[in-house]
C-alpha cells in the first residue's frame, strides 16, 4: 500500500518572501524553515467578495527543493506572499 500524504494547513498563513522568475512564476521561497528553489506545479486565481472582505489572490502549488509540495498565495492588493498549506 503506498504511503498516504498528509496536508498541513498553516493557521494563520505564514508570510514569506518569494522571488519570481522572468515569466512571473515563483522561483525561490524563504520563510521560517521553508527555504529554497521552487518549481511551479499549478496556478489559479481567486477573486471573491467573502462577507464584505474581498479576496483577490493568486495561488500556486510549488515543489520546494524537489521534495516538498507547498501551496502559496499572493495577496494581489498588498503584493505580500503567504504559505497556506504544506503536503507531506
């Protein structure tokens, strides 16, 4: 039986530093114990009016250092980046 993956929701989401490549995709992550080059896996945008608190975010699933899958988002209004989930 293959090992089961575990998802860790980061509450509250942890602010991180993200450097982008020339195409505008995340290329490097630094925040707490999460440091290293990242490879984008998927990307989507969330634009919602959530109970009068608008959400406008770009989400990315990235592979950190070729081993750890992380879910990041950028708050498009502020430009700040956060880690929201880590998949083990």
